[in-house]
């Protein structure tokens, strides 16, 4: 294992400890290197940079994935990660709602739907 991979995995163990193996299982029989790339670039090189903490980085990621509007599975993983690093359900909802002004209501509604799915699984509904 490379140092970059180990560095990235240490971040994933904090943010996505419940779903780490799923990342590799989904790609194992078709593109195993893609899983390694995900660990070695964003999680090793971006998430560990100085200037922002993991809580802020995950909230920004939730907003970006909401705005993209085409990554619901990844959005759910990052909503879960945002919770794991200390964001409250209310903060996550507010970040997603903010995207209605910049990405449109369909993207925000889809983002809220993803959040509701994660919050329901974690018994965090209703959000207060």
C-alpha cells in the first residue's frame, strides 16, 4: 500500500467507516483501480489539506453534490459522512436548501430526498 492510499484510508475511516468496503466491492470486478484513485486523490490529497476541517469539507461536498443533481448515491454517502464528522441534520438541510437558489429547486428537492433517506436510516427524523 502506498502512503497516499494509507493517508486517504485514514480519512475514510473517519468519514465513511460504515461504507468503506462498498466502495471497493462495487468496482472490484470492473475497475478496481478507480477505488484506489478515489482513496489516493480526493481523500488523501484534498481532504487532508490545511485550511478547512472535515466538518466543513463534508458540508461543502454535500452542497456540491446537491448542485450537480446527478449523484444521489454519492450524496447519500457524503450526507452520512457529514453526520459522522459533526454536522447536524439541520446544518445539512440548510446547506441543501441553499442550493435551491444556485442549482434550482429540482436539485434541492432531490438533495432533501437523499438526506431524508439517510436521516430515516439513522432515526434522525423529524429534523428540528
